[in-house]
């Protein structure tokens, strides 16, 4: 017990000492001494309001913020990388080269779209980039105007950071970095009818294949190009590309697929740009409409609980888009050409599986649904949408040739969630009349009187419905 109290007291004393050191005014640096990188942050936290006015929470928060800033700006947590950008053909310095740090370039975009620090080389081609160890970069990239991008992996950054901790003046010297001249690849993306495809994204890469014992897999590419189309469908890959055989793919929009040859080859280090004409077509669809047997129009909220699934061979199921009028659209995936098998379940309708699969490109498919002979009611307030949990209801057939069933209404009671399942409804949907029931007074009444009032209300509704039907 005493040991636990002593440990707790020591911990509290240590926290108090740390807060006191952080809040202590910083002494001015002596002449000739380099100022500390953490000094501005500490000075900002050395002038708190008097204890009589500032709450203790604000003092503790200021101390914690100062401690976090000190850790981030400490000399041992920054790694400086320097080098010299030269042209590969004549070893002349290249000014204005963009130098930046980032993670693995799985999706390479332009230099201004990358996350992380970046800068430009000076007139001598020299650069010095400071990278915080907390950023944890994985590679350095250098790109010049008309030059190919050079990538340098920073595999040993953690070791370098530890070395810099022991020697803050140490820097990582990459030496001379030779940038080869590349070619610009540009073109236009359009549909088969010549319509341009705007705001599309394309990637081009030189695939690197590794042969394993039982398979051949594609490793991370060494060169990756990125392009985005404008309003006229024109694009230009960035950065400039070295010689090699490239494969490109359409990333956006997902509703199109490429039809033209999906690759190009660059030979030599010519200065002229390579022009491409890329064709992409919309993916095929299956369109149609759902209707309910015996009903010309679909009632509101008719599709609640309805599940429509389309499956093809060796493919994941499709979920179509469905509107209130019953129109549905299935969209194929890239490379998918097998016909689609459509199944419909739930929603108070009989399960349905189309006897034949529907080929892609089919339009105006008519599917008829049959009700299961029961009706699921969800009674809500028209303005707020809140469920009405106490209501009475009955149904009248909308088909004049179908004899009217006996009126059915529940006993005035509390229905969970404002829903009720009515049985005995004919296959043809009926017109349902629902009404809320006011809360009962505190005086207890006989159940026969409640039932008689409910019957009178239902009879009045029934009479009004018949008057409307006869007048129409």
C-alpha cells in the first residue's frame, strides 16, 4: 500500500516538474550560439494569464501543446536531403526541377497534387529538402521540364533519422542526379460516335513481371503516367515518358470501357510528342420496368422490402437502380458479357425468377409482379413522417369485377412502429383507409363501446369510399 502511494506521488511530482519546465521563461541565446528551433514555440507558452483568471485546464493544455511542438521541431526529428540535378546527355545543371517527398507512388499525379514537402532546384541545379521524420516518406522524386521523373527510394530513413539524432549537422547527400530527356504523350479520348469524354482519368505504366514458381504476377511499375481530360476530351500524360512499351487503362468514368488498343510504344529519345486517339464506349445496360398484376399505377412506397438481384457466371451480383415508377437499370462491369439472371423477392410479392437470362444491351424488359394476398401497412404522419402507432384500417378492392371482401380492421391497440399486416386481401391490390385513434381518457370504459365506435368509424369510411367510387 505504501509502495503504491509512493509511486503515485512520484508520478505526480514528475508531471508537475515537466509542466513547470515548459512554462518557465526561456533565456535569451548567447552571442554566437544558434537559436533553438523550439524557442518560438516555448516563448508562446511562457506568458499565460495569471492563475487567478486562467483556469487550470487552459494551463495544462498550453503545456501539452508546447511539448508536442517541441517534439516536432526538435533538430533530431528533421532529415535534410540534398543533391544536384543534371542533364543526362551533357551533365549541365537543370534549374527549376521539382523535388518532393512522398509515399509509394501507386497513383502518380502531377507534382502539385502530391502530399508532402516539395521545392525547386536553384540555378546550379542544387536542392536541399528538409523532411520531418514524422512524415515517414518512402521515396524522393525529381522532375524537370521535358525530363523523365527520377525516383529514389528512402528505405533506410529510420536509420538516417537515428544517425541525425546523434549528429544534428549531418545531411543525406544524394550526389548528382541525372535526368534523361523524355517524350510527351498526349491525345484525345472520345466515344465511337466522336463525342468527347470530359473529366476522365487515365493511367499508363510499363508493367514489370515477376515469374514465381506457380504464377506470373505484375509487380509495382517503375514508370507510371497520369492524365486527365479537359472539356474537349484532350489529355497529356505527366510526367514525360522514357522509351518503352506502355499499357494504359481508363480509371474514370467507371461507366465506360476502352475499345482501342490499350497500349503504345516509345522508341528512342525523340523530341516530338506522341499523339494518341483513344476510344471508349459506354458499358452495356439492361433496362426495363416493373408492374403489378391488375394495377395500372404503382401505389406509393410499393417497393419497400423489394429485393432485385442480377447474377451472371463467375461475377458478383448486380443491384439495379429503381425509381418510383418501376423503371430499373442494370449496368455491366468492364469485360462482362455473360447474360444476366434476374431474381425478385420480398416486398409482399410472390418470389420471381425469370425463366431465361437477359443478354446485355436489352431494353424495355417488362416484369409483372403478383401480390402474396397480404398487405403490409405502415401508417405515418403526412407532415412529420412519424409513425402513428394507434390506428384503425380496412381495405376495399380497386377492381370492380372482384367481390368486395369483408371489412377488416384491427382492434384499437398499439402497433409497434406504426405497422400492421392485414390478411385476406385479394391478389389485386386494394384501396386502404387508415385513421389514427385518439388516446383513451383516463376513465376506463368497456371494450364493447370502443369496438362500436371503431365499427362506426369504419362504416363511415366505407360509405365515403363507395360515394367517391360511384361519383368517379
